[in-house]
C-alpha cells in the first residue's frame, strides 16, 4: 500500500476532512471511557521527531499512538546526532531505516515534512513546519467548533493575532473555509500577510473583525520567527488586539474563544476570558488527541474500519 502523508490542509478535499473529523468524533468517546485502549495499530511503530519544542502536539501524538496500540518513540533534537552536525535528511533516512510505520515531524523550516516524505517509504505527518502549515491543529480546531456550533456552513470565524508568522492561521483558515465558514483574519498591518489568502477576509481593526463573529481564535505572537519589532509594546498590542470581555462584546452574543496554546496571558488574551465559560481552549486539547488518533489510523488505512466498527 502506498504511504499516506498528511503534509498540510491544502491537498485535502472537504470529503476527506469530514471523514477525519467523523473518525475523531467516534474515537473521542474512547478517551472519555474507563479503558483508553484499542489494538488497531498493534505491531506498528510511530516515531515523533520534534526539532522544535512542544507540549500539546508531542504529548497528544504519543498518547494517540499508545491508545491505539502502537509503539511510540519520542525523538528530540537535543542530545541527538544533530548536535554533531548530522543533516536533517541523514537523520530522517537513519530513522526510516529502522522501519517505522509513521514519522511525525515538527520542524522550524517550512517544507521539512514534505522533503522528508520524498525520501522515505513510510507515512509522514506534519506536526508543524515553520510558518507554513499545522494540519492537525486545523482539524482539531474544526472539530472543536463543530462540537459547539454544529455545521460551520455560513458561520463567521475570526482569527486574531500574528497572522503572517502563524502556521495555525494558514491551516485553520483554509480548513474552516473548506467546511463552509466565513473566515476573517485580523492583526496589526505589520503582522498580516502581504497577499490575501484563499477565501478569507483580512482586516486590521478588531471591532470590524469581531462583528457578528460566532467564534474567535486568538494566536500567540511568534517571537521566535520575528527578527524585527512589529508593534510598539505588549501593552499596546493587548489594548488594540487582545481578547477580553470588553472586546468579545463586539462579537455575537455567546461567541466562544479558542487558542492553540501556549498562551501569553494578558497579551493576546485576558486570563479571565481564557478560563471562563466561553473558552473552548481545554476542549481543543481533548479534540487534539482524538484528531491525531484518526490521522494515525488514516495513515494505516484503518480509519473507515474504526468509524464503522
């Protein structure tokens, strides 16, 4: 069987997105039950290669693999041969020679997962590459929003923050657009893309972005990808683009708030809002395990069986 790769949302049609979400919804019931164990991937090996720091994504991929019965191996650049000068491709080829079934890759360089996929025989899942894509985050955001809003057709979703440097903004906006939502991107002009993205609106006024919004996704400022000062101060950023109970009043009544984490509390989001009843942030974390279970099963060609079995 040809390997199945998840390198981004862009190659996925609406049908495949909906299949993965349907599978994740069914698998999530396992997480909520007393026994979190299946044997679908018994005998399979998943290697998580994280060249960047991560908590939510790495742990949820590991948990997803283990719940499904796979052997999960966590690799990090710290303490590896990368410190001795080994190239990215040599690392990938070396690990692939050990015959894993899936490589989950997070890397600071855009296109790293796609490059790896061209040189291995196993499946590759992109866990975030530079400012390019983060497909499983987009899928878990969509699942979380569907759980709360039902169909996303015609819903207005605002994504606020450092848009230009965010792989989450790119993947999530594309995913939500394919599911029928109206997506508006908002941030300082210095943090908006130079060219518009497919199917989305871009504004630099928070009140305008939140008008009639059913949900708002706040983004962290990607300081690790910024080499120059793009806003005067954290205080100014918070004043004009931070989410708070005051600014959320500009959205629809009952609008919900999401954040991919980690949060800079008091900068892009007010602590009381992050921890309040309109926050779906911890729901996103739970959805992340379920989505990554569905993705690993899809890579093994067993997702439909899990949905209908």
